[in-house]
């Protein structure tokens, strides 16, 4: 009887993990994109402060 309960708990746990794992992967990807966007923003702000020019296009 105890083995059936353990198997049921494990099956439910694996089901929850299989459902949430794609979203967890996307969440980590979104964190990487957020950090990249933040660094890009900080770089643009420093470039504007140092050069005194808000236009980053060199044409």
C-alpha cells in the first residue's frame, strides 16, 4: 500500500515538473535577455554621457 502512495506522489511530482519545465527554461532565457538589455541600456547611457551626443548613429 505504501509503494502505491509513493509511486502516485512521484508521478504527480514528475507531471508538475514536466508541465513547468518549459516555462522555467523560458524564464531563464528571459533573465538572460533582461540582463543583456540592461547592459545595452547602461552602455548607451555611458556613451551619451561621455560623448555628449545622444545620436549613436555615425552616418
